[in-house]
């Protein structure tokens, strides 16, 4: 069997920012990491700024101290792009509304839903709740009324309202103009 000839790349691999992020997420100073690894602060600073590359032995030690895998430093970040109007349509109920999921279906940390609401469009007639910790409503264009159990909010373009995700609510577009909103659910609502 013939081997696939792959030319090596001279493009430097930038891992410094990931090393810095791992250190900072653990609230460690460069000095603390230097003491734990036996590497100098200056060397670690240059590694974090991608001005020098650590040896394999230094990288293994550094990853052990920072509790990260070497593979994670080199892995491409998982990304998901949804172009305007390309998100899959979903329906959480209501009248005169088109909803699209903007985040990946597999995303569990949060969901972003884009909603286009016709004039006088409305949510469910009964208050309903979404299974998430935090529900955020951001008005991109127009005006909308959000109705909670004991309160009502009139929101205008640019306004953002956060409330507990399991709080019963509904909404209405009280105007003769279309409304564009984003719903952000944290974490992603259970399916």
C-alpha cells in the first residue's frame, strides 16, 4: 500500500493563548506555574505569547500542572455558523410567529432563537414555561409586551429582559408593525 505523501507545514501552531487561558481559569499566576513546573517565568511568558515553543517534556509538565490534555491545545475549536434565515424552523407555539434555531442542535450550554412576529402576533393564550435556568428576551426591531405571572413589560428595540427560565410567561406584539426578537435560553431547553 502506498503512503499518502503529506508535506510538512512550516506554519507555527499557536497554543500560547490556550495555555494562558488554562492557567487563568485556575486562577494561577505565572510565578505559581513556574514554581510547579520548574520552568522560568520569562520562558512561560514567552510560551503564552507564542514567542517560543516548549519542548515536548516541558509541554507535558505544563499540561500536567494545568490539568489540560496536550491534544486539547492543538484541537481546532468546534464552531457552528448559521447564516441569516438558514436556521432550522422550530415552533414553540403562538400565532403569527416564525422561529428559527440559530445555535447548533447539539449545543447544550445555550440556545439562541430568532423570532419574526407579525403585527398583533401572540404567544400561547395560557402562560407557559421553558425548561431552562435563564430566559433572555432581546428586541432587535419593534415593540413587544412580555407577560409574567405578576408583571408585564413593554420592551422596545434594543431592550433586553432576563428572567428565570421556568417562570410562566407569554408575549404579544401589540402593534401593527412586525417585530424581530432573540430568545436566549441558558442552558439549552430540554427537548
